[in-house]
C-alpha cells in the first residue's frame, strides 16, 4: 500500500503557468519536463514538497532528481513502471485515479504522497472527460541509502552500475553514462533545496520513522488443515495484520464446529470481505461522545464494539447513526456489537438507494441524481459496483460522483476503488 497522502498548498495559477512553459517534450501518451533549470513556481513547490515529505518520513530526505509529467486530457496516460528510488509526487490540476501497487488512489490538486522504491505505479486512460493535470515527481533517498560512496553501489534493473559523481553525488540523479548531460540537474540546483529543508527542520522534533507493525502470533495465511480454496486463502493473506487477527478469531469459532455452516469457503469469504471493508473505520467525535454518554454506568464501553460494528455505524448517514445511539437502552442489550450491527442493517434496508438497487440501474441513477447528502455506505458500494458493470461513460461518471456521498469517517473499501480503476481502463 502507498504511504498516506499529505497536503501541499498550490497557488491558484499554478496549473496555468506550468502548462504555458515551453519546456515540455512529448513522451508516449503524455509530455515530460526534465527539470534541470530553475523555474520560480516549480522551485517553491519543490521546497514545500520536500519539507512535507521529510516530516512524513521522519528524516530530511535527499533530493536526487525532478521530472514533471503533463496529462492534457482523459486520453493521456502513463503505463505501470517503478524506480530504484522513492519518489514524492504532487498533483496540480485535475483529479484522476492513480494505480499504486495493487490499489487505486484518487488524488486531488494539492495532494502528495511518497511512492516507495520498486513499487509499480501508473495513471490509466479515462473514459470520462478530464481536464489537464501536472504531476511533479521528486525522486528522493534517505541518509542510509546514500552511504559511502554515495549511490555508486546501486544497480539498475539490467545490472548496470550507476555512474558515480565526484562531488555531492547524493544530489545528482546518477544515471548511466549514456544519458545526455543536458538532462541532468546540476548539484547546486538540488543541494539548495536540501540545505533549505535541513535548516528549516533543524531543531524540529520529527516523528520517528514508521515501521510496519506485525501483530504477534497472527499468521499470514490460513491453516492448511482448514482446506479452504485458493481464492479464500489469497483474500485472507491480502488483509493487514490487524484485520487478519479479527478474521481469525471469528473464523476459528466456526472451524471448531463446522456443522454451523454448510459451505466453509462461502462463509470465510463473507467474513473476510466484511472485515476488510470495515476495518479501520472511525466514529465521528460527536457520535463517540453521544455513545459514551449512553454507555456510562452500563458496564459497556466503546472497546466492546468490534470492527464490524464500528464500520457499520460509521457507514451510516450521521442522522441515522445518531438515531440508533439515541434509542439505545444499554441495560437491555446482551451483545452491544450485534445490536449496533443489526440496527445498521435495518437502516440499510430502509435506505432509498438500497430499495432502488432491487429495481435496477435506471432506478439507482434516479435516486443518486437526487442525493444531496450522505448515503448508506453499503448501498453506495453496491451502486458503484453496478455502475462499473454498465461499461458506459455515463455510468462511470455516476460512480465517480457517488464517492462524494460516503459518510465522514467511512472511506470506500479498496475493492470499490479497484472496480473504478478497472472500469476506467
């Protein structure tokens, strides 16, 4: 998965000024700008990008090179590729989905993120009309990566050694000797950014560099003796460690007594999908406060809500979730998670969009066209999936618009973004 996105302030006139530059060169389905000479607007954005990226990384990153990519319309694209160094990418202009690793991320103007070295990424062609967009790509390295001698030990995919530079090698994009000298940034151009970033962050307490957390004792795969099919096993392995732990606890109870289910594979798939779609959802502060007040003195706490219950509540429009919490009589509830999940399911069945889904695509379009506020997340996921199955430009635009209707605290599941990305391709 890609790193979390972070914000960089982009001037209103940035896109207009970048498009007007005469430094662009055609490259397959897009245009590229090898940044080797100073440009006032790009300089300011690069400095902000390096500062914010360094804060997110927990150390001052070392800039190596900068390339700008221009996508003029929906037909412009960039095929999947990867780099031997990490890159910070900042979006200026139109919103478009970007494929990073095995997931799709929708990036808006002013959003930036770090793509780790070796992670495949690209921007697909779109079926819907799309305005111009510029991606500012700054390639970076950590202090540990530059080592001694800096960068000279790195190898390209073809096992060709990178060209070592005699001075300040860390600030030169060390490409093979076959690359034209005119396409290489000067050391000073990038060194000035690194020095300014170091001075600005000097004395600032940077957060420690985040490392992947692994839940102790949580297997990466389901036990082979369970006998589940390959798809179920892969779906489970694709979850994060926390979600796998929750899944394993629920599945273990059924595996120990298989007479409870007729089809173990089908049951496992539904549990894995449910946990994967809701894990990480958060209740809004106002709703948490109201629920805490209702549970006070009852013996129940928020910690008693499992991830599915939290996801079910977070996936409701705010007025529906508030109605459930308001009607809660904690003294009469035997299972808090089951109660909340059941109430959320009832609200889903009464949702106009859920009823429209039973009537077909035309009914769904009509309901979505009239939606001005939040909609039940489960109904939205089903509606977006139905839209992607229509394989038309109009349906794809409806699906993209539906992303804006998800309740706060509930992000669309990865499967929804992947469906949109596949439809766009």
